[in-house]
């Protein structure tokens, strides 16, 4: 095949996967927008203040409900951590759940890979949260987290109170209306309107609810906002998966995932480790990772390696740099090493658990409706 023909094949593969999953993305974003509208973030913060089981559970629940792209999840987590949420509830539970235990990820995974992968994602994801929580509670000194919180508070500049984006008060593009509490700085007119509407609702002691037209209008706006945050990563994920599936020969994947005899512990551990490394190198969001996960699964990676690959979205280079800027270099290193290690351990654990329960589909076969075209040798 010529390069052009192979590229066309890759685009066709990407288009097939996108066509199969569009409705799931719409449904997921709609639900996420409704949750964001009707659940109070202030109440969230009040429930995440300690490192007990209650806060861990609430952090996981609110994270799964607060669907976001990886960058949005990291920014929201930073805000919660800065305002007093514990490391266990924010950096372990909320941050991971808001990217890897969300509705749209499960729906897309169901379509492209099958229900076994969806259930494994939630079980392994909860295990990873527990491992991270234990790491932060028992292995990382409290003084390190205190220093990280101080770093966040000292490094934060002027922020848009609506979207949390950093703004330059001296810029001509910044919107600066005066409020009762002084001058606020906004990145755009839309954020200013959102903030003013929120204050008006607060003044009237009313929150959006399921019976008001305004509440659902805001929910629709939030759903569109979710799409605006994620669409580039999702499109990139489909394109990367399609083009790699078309251009990369199966022999290359066989070599990559051929460390150790298939079915042995060394093979499973190697697959999980390589899965995390590939996830870090490709750095696409969790939902955008699923099409690429199909390519990996169809070309020989262990079942647990697929899960480890998907869990690596929170330690890609750009996210690591955000950790460094937010929390300092030491805490960025702690987060990278902790998430890397727990992603590998969770992947290996779910591989053997699912294998023991007979829930692993035949190697290389997706249980959903994903196309399986990959380039042969």
C-alpha cells in the first residue's frame, strides 16, 4: 500500500470509531453538565477536609460526577487542595476519579472494548485510588503536603473567579467589573456573565434545580463547556489510534509486548509497565486514550496493560509540568512516581482477578463494536 492509501485507511478507521461513539459522548457530557449545575462545589469542599474513609468516598463520588479533561481535573483538584481538601480526598480520590471513572469514558469503552473492560476500569480504578490514598497517608510526610499547599497559595496569581483561569490584571483583554467585594478580574465576558448570574442566584437564596428552565439552560451550557474542554483531545485520540493502526506493522507491536512468555507474570508486569510508558509518551486525555487502547489490545498487550495505559493520562509531560508549577518539584515527583507505580500494580492486579473470574475476552478481540483493522506484516 502507498503512504496515501495507508493514511486514508487510518482516517477511515478513526472515522469508524468516532461514528460508533458519538452518542455516548453526547450522553456523557449532558449528564456531566447537569451534575455540575445541580451539585454545589462549596458543599464538595466541606466534605473533603480529612483523610478518612468518608472523605475518600466523597472525593471519589464527586470526582466521578465532575467529569473533566485531565487538565481541567488537575486545575479543579488544585483549587480544592488549596482551600483545605486533604491530599487523600483531592489528589488521590477526586483527581483520579474525575478523569478515569467518568460516565463518558465508560460508555466509549463499552462500545469500543466491551463491558468487561468497563467493569475492570471501575474496579481497578477504585483499587488505584486506595493505593494512592495509602501512599499519601502513610508514606509521604505531612510536611511535604504542607509545603505543597504553601507553594500553591504563594504561586497563585490573579484568577478568574468563574473558571479559575490565571489572568493578567494589566492586560487590555481582561474584564474588570466592580463588585461589593472589590474588583474582580475575568478572562472573558462569558465568564463575567456566569459569575454575575451565580451571585444573583445566591442573593436570591436559589440554586438551579431540576424543575427550572434556567437550571437546564445552565446545564446545557456546562455540557457544551465540557465538550469545548475535551474535543481536541478526543479528536486527537481517534486520529492517533487510526493512523497508528494503519501505519505500524503488527510485528512491531509483537516485539514491544513480547517481553516474557504470554500468560506469565513477567509478561503481565511488562505489559502494564509498557502500557504506562506508552500512555505517558502519547499524552492524550482518558477518553481519547480508549481508541488507542483498542489498537494495543488488538496487537498483543495484556488485559491489565490496557488498564494501566488508560490510567497514565494524569502523568503525561504537560500534566507533570503543571504539578511542578502548582506544588513544586518535590511533590510533582511524588505524584509522578506514585501514579506510575499504582497504575502498574492496579493493571497487574485486575489482570489476574479478571483472569480468575474468566472475564478476560480472547486476546486481541474487542467485545464492543470497534473496527479491528491493523496493518499486517
